[in-house]
């Protein structure tokens, strides 16, 4: 048996038992509220009853049809209820395994099993849709077609490998650092993008000392935002530590939002050409402007926002998504979603692995 629902609390959990003797074992542990035994129930007909020691948990049991067959036990989603069901079935000789073991036995390919496994951990509808397409064979079909050869096989392989840049981030997402000088509006911007007060906002420079993170999504792509300490010549050891960590976070980030206060004159170095992985955010647009981004950063991507008034946030979200995923995979396309898959595809290139 395996617990098929993701870890953590939920309204309902699903425990599936399969293999030889699974129906008989669940039938011996299941106590129907009324009617015939579970073994005498037609497939796909829900049966209400109890399962577990003592009073047990109220469950719905469904005998499955087809291969590999078995029984689904739908119980309450708390850990105690799941434990009641698992212990009761274990007492009847049913062995508990990871959900991935069931997937490997129930789906046609290892890639599909991996996709189902990752699908349970997808945090957005967009990433779940892509993983579901891979679970339904999109990646396997594309790899088979490429392996069959053809004039465009090499270019299709390159395109498939390139989609792996997005695929390997579908579960864990991207990391976006919010950086800038003290009091530029970084923490207020983090709170505005998160939709709640995650970071402390105060007029005192150097309030943010540690990295403050929040999970969110832009255009369906999962992102971890990191609010960092303002970068300046620090006045004490604690603030210096925060500045050093801020610089490390910028190095780790896939994208940096460089927040510059538009209501105050720029300081030396602010107008320097930013790195390719940097998006300029001109903040405090609700206040009179001391400089114009279009003149200072000609040809460089920027967004003007007011976290206080809530203006420009939609445009910023769109710009973040475009910077992280400039070319989203088309619907139905094969997408390698684990690094090992990408490595195998690279090995398919002509001449790969040869001295």
C-alpha cells in the first residue's frame, strides 16, 4: 500500500492497496456500515464504513478495476486518521511503501512515474499542467520521435534540452532577490508582492538585517522572493553581516530586482549598467520624481512602481515572469523536468561522450 496524497494536512487522504491479496486484506479490515462485504462489491462502487483500531476512522472504500487493480481507501486527511488506516492494513499483512513505488507499477514508463511524483509537489496550476502532460507521455513521445531520426532531429533535440531550463524549476521554482540601498522601499515592495506584511517596514535605515523570504508566483511560475539588507557602508558588525549576506543572495538569485528610490536623487554608481540578470525597479512613484528612469536607463528594462499605492505591481509581475521564462513551453510539448533527464538528452547529441 501507499499513501497517494501529498504529505501534510488535508481534508481527505487516499491510501491505495494493490497486488495479490490486496482486496482480501482490505476486506478483512474494513467494517461496512451496511450491505455485503467489500469483496462482493462491484468495482468502482463507493462503500462507506470504518477502518482502524477501536472506533476507527470513517472511510470510503472503492474496489478498483483494471490493472493493477486493488482498493482505494479514502479517509480523513489528518496524520492520525491516516495512521489508523495504515496500521489496520499493516496488521493484515499489507506492506507500506512510498507512493513512487506504486507509480512505477501503475504507469507505462519511468518518466511518467517521475512526472506523477513531481505533480504531487507542484505549487501552481501552470506547473501542474506541464507535469501532467509529461505524466501522460509528452516527453516520452518526443524522445521516441527524435530517436527515430529525421532531418530536424538534431534541432528538435536542442529545443527539448533548452526546455529543460524551465522544466527543472517546475517544483522548486526560481529565486528572486530584492536589492538596493537602505530605505529604497525593498521591504514594502516584498510585502506588496506577497500580499501581506511579511517584512518589517520602518523609516530607520538598516532595519532589514537578515534575508526575509516569501513564496509566491508570477504568471504561474513559482518564485521565492528574498528581501535583503540595504547595501551601504555599514555602521556596525550586525549590519555589515547583513550587507554581506545581501551580496551573496544576489549572486545566488536567478534575477535581482534593483530597487531605486525615484523620489530621491541617485547616488554614485546607481546609474551604472546593471547585470543581465537585473531588473530596475523605480520605487515610490506616489511621490514627486527626482529622476526619470527612461532617461537614466535608456534601453535597460525597468518598471515604475508604488508599493504604497499598489501601482505598477502587475507590470512588475509580468516583467519578472518574462525575465525568468522568456520562452514558455508550448501546450503539449515534451519538457524534461529532472536534471538527470536533461543529462540523458545531452548524451543523445551526435558525438556526445566520444573522445
